[in-house]
C-alpha cells in the first residue's frame, strides 16, 4: 500500500530508500503492513506534512498499534551547529507527530497548548531518525500525548510530553 502511493508521488515528496527500508523492518517487527495516514488537501501548506509547501518537511505518517510513526532524514538546510539538526525542527517533528495523530484519530484539529521537551542526544544531518507518538490520557477535550525520536543507533534523541486541546 505504502510503496504504491510513494511511487506515485513526485520525487521530492517521496520517502527515500533508507526510510522505505526502515519502514519494511518495522512492518516485519509488527508482522503487518503499516497503513499510511492519508494526506489532507485542506492542510496542504502544513510545514511538517503538507505536500504543497515548497519548504516543508513532507512527512509521511503511519499508524502503529496505539500510536503513530514517521521517519525523517535531516538535510544540510535543517542544521544548527555544523552537522547537527536544529532543535527547533526536532520540536516541530515531535509536535506534529502528536498533533497529527489526534487530528486523524478524532477528525477535528488538535491545538498544542503545552509541550515539554528534552533533547537527549544530537541528531546528525543525513541520518534517518524514527519518530513515534502515543496517547497517554485525556480529560474532556484535553489530551496528553508522548512523543519520542530515536537515532539510528537506538539512542533517544529527544522526548516530549504535550497537552493538546481538541476543537469543539
Ligand atoms: C496527514 C494529515 C494531514 C493533516 C495535518 C493537519 C495539521 C496537523 C498539525 C498538528 C500538529 C501541530 C499542532 C500545533 O502546532 S497547533 C499550533 C500551536 N498551538 C496553538 O496555536 C494553540 C494556541 N492556544 C490556543 O488556541 C488556546 O490556548 C487553546 C485552544 C489551547 C485553549 O483555549 P480555550 O479557550 O479552549 O481554553 P482556555 O485557554 O480557556 O483553557 C480552558 C481550560 O483548559 C485547560 N487547559 C488549557 N490549556 C492547558 C494546558 N496547557 N495544560 C493543562 N490544562 C490546560 C485548563 O483547565 C483551562 O482552564 P484554566 O485553568 O485556564 O481556568
């Protein structure tokens, strides 16, 4: 399912070869094909996932049991200190993975009201990182989510807890 969709996309929107290989490994681990979350035309300019945003990150999200997963390979334009991914963009990845999951699950926008984030180890430019998000608890329209970014060597690059408000 994913590979057909991926191949149909223009090159700049496609997942790269490493990301596809890692996705296949995750599918093997879960013992099933992982479904990609459909894009939403209404939000085509979203910086993190929108296909129409020329400077966007063009993320692809996949449902995993009780959560969501995405891969990202930072390019030279995503760095802060030489060779190191910018922390603000790491925050974007975590914010997006948690918010997008809720948006898709609930069918209404989820606005980040708070995000607490810990940068644990650097993300190197050109490496492929795995981002995951899971729901922790909810009270009314307020939902607490957790997100994590894992480096290729298995170390945690960053982790976050966020509180999101679902639209009425
Ligand atoms: C593949 C998919 C494609 C589609 C992709 C689409 C894009 C998806 C992208 C998604 C990813 C990107 C996502 C983004 O980046 S969203 C963009 C960044 N975030 C925002 O812009 C949000 C800005 N803030 C607001 O709009 C409002 O403050 C919100 C809506 C959050 C609440 O305003 P509202 O007017 O409704 O409520 P209130 O302020 O009167 O508060 C009411 C009560 O709620 C409780 N409460 C409130 N906050 C917190 C808190 N932090 N912790 C604990 N409790 C909290 C508290 O009890 C409070 O009462 P009090 O104690 O104050 O009396």
